C-alpha cells in the first residue's frame, strides 16, 4: 500500500518534470535562423503566416498547435523520411533548435 501511495504521489511530479525539461531544448533564435535556411521554401515558418509556400506543407504554427505535438514527435518528423519531405542532414543541435522554435509558436 505504501508503494502505491508513493507511486501516486511521485508519478505526476516525474511526468510534469519531464515535460518541462523537454520544452527546454534548443535555442529558438537559432531555430528560426535554421528554419529560414532549410524549411521556409516549403513551410510558413513565422507566427501569423496563414499559408505555406507549398500548399501540402503545414505552417509551423499549425505544427506547434497540433494536439499532442511533442518534442519527440517533431524529432521523429525531422529524422525519418516521409512523403513529400526531403531528408535533411541536420545535426542534433540544429534539430533541437528548430524544434524549440516550432514549439515556441504555441
């Protein structure tokens, strides 16, 4: 019973800590700079842009506000090939910066 009480008390704290920590990755200013160089040909990357240059590409604001969008989901999107998106050779830091920028648009 003590273990269950401990788990019920500690688990929510661990979850909230991991979510806060996950949001602290990357540098948003560097992410914007990388997005301008790498992503802006297809995606609207700035807040307030309502359409992407490529109509099949979501805006960064749409990505940021997609329910359930997480650092992990964006990391997968930037590291695995999928239809219509070229595979870029980004460093881990570049990916983290772009992800930090996208999530800053929430």
